[in-house]
């Protein structure tokens, strides 16, 4: 069964936005930019863009830093890995 909330949308669960700007202990803080953008594109219709804008921005910035660090590690340790 579905429930109708105050905005008129039908949903199975009633969600209350919480912790919109929280990134503490978020596993996505370790994602690289290519994986992050792939996930964002595939789930774009399910993301509440305005509600979670601060969190999305922080994770986006961190994803670029993680991609840079992953590239540096690859350059520095490629010989040891192979």
C-alpha cells in the first residue's frame, strides 16, 4: 500500500530529510570522480538535489581529490604492483 504525504506524492515510506549537510562517516567520501559521476548519472532521478546540495558538493570535491591521489599512487607505485 502507498501513503500520500502533504505534498501529494505517493510513496511507500515517509522520509523526513535529516543531516542534509552531514558527511561524517560517509562511505562515499572515498569515491573517485569517475565512479561518482557514473553513479550520479545513473541515479539522477532519485537524488533530492536541493535538499542534499551541501553533501553532494562536498562529495563531488572529495571525489576529485581522491581521483588525483589515486593517479599519484598509480604513478608512484606502478612498478611495485606489477
